[in-house]
C-alpha cells in the first residue's frame, strides 16, 4: 500500500461519516494520478428525506444508494481507468458489476468485513478477476 492509498482510504473513512445511515456508514473515493475524481457516501437519493425510513432496515435497503453508486454517478466517464477506495468494507457484488462497467482498473478496501457480506464480496472478487480489475485488501 502506498502513502496515497492510505490517504485516499482515510478520506473514504472521513466521507463515510457524512452518511445518515444509523447502522453502516460507507464512503468511496475515486482517484487517478493522486487527484480526487469523485466522492460518495451511502444515503437516500437527493430530495428523499433522511427520516424514520432510515430506521426501518427493509425500507432503507430498498431506497439507499451505495457509496460506490454515488461516487460512480458523480464521476461519470471520468471514472475510466481510476482506482476506487471504499471504507469500511469492500464493494458488494452489485457495486462490483457497476465498477467493472465504469472502467475502474483497481479497487482498494480494508481487509476484514462482517461475515454476512462474505458471499457478495467473494462474488465481487470473481468479477474483478474475470475483467482484470486489481483488487487490494489492505490492513489499516
């Protein structure tokens, strides 16, 4: 892990704190050549109130956008060839598919994540292998 990897992971952790999700705060940073291209955190779409729906897990999961979704949306075509940094866990399989579609070349995330995510993260890793995306789990 480079100093810049550490800096961008730290920034993803900082951005994660902006999330209104009471249970899991996730941040994402998309960068290239030591420059920030985009940031994202998990939350409801713009215009959707951060209200009691955040406390109802079933409802929340149907509405919330993942940090990777938001970062990729804001980056647009500029995501091509970049690295995405996520905190506090690696991207899920659905986000991995979107990351592949966007042309991201590298994913960096901290190692260690809740057991309930194991299957999705392993599927994500298989997507990265298949399309040639470098996947680095790092110790923080």
